[in-house]
C-alpha cells in the first residue's frame, strides 16, 4: 500500500523542481505561449465532447 502512495502526485518540493526544469528548458518567455496553447487545446477538446454528447442525445430523442 505504501508503494502506491510513493508513485502518487508530486509534493510541494517536487512541483518546485518541476517548475525550475520547465523554466530552464523553455525559458520564461515561452511559458505563457505554451500555457495559451494548452488552454486552447483543452477548450477545443471540451467543445468536441459537448458536441458529440449533444448529437448522441438528439439521436436518442429522434428514435423514440
């Protein structure tokens, strides 16, 4: 059981190390661009899943 917890989410210090590695690799100027791109991708994914759910719901209503 303890080994499962060791593989879990990073703690506070680990997040700081991850953040420093990201800044070193990408630079401080590129991080906002990466975050914007990630946000747009997540938004497009949510919109696509919402459209698919609506199509499924409409298809179910027309069959009744």
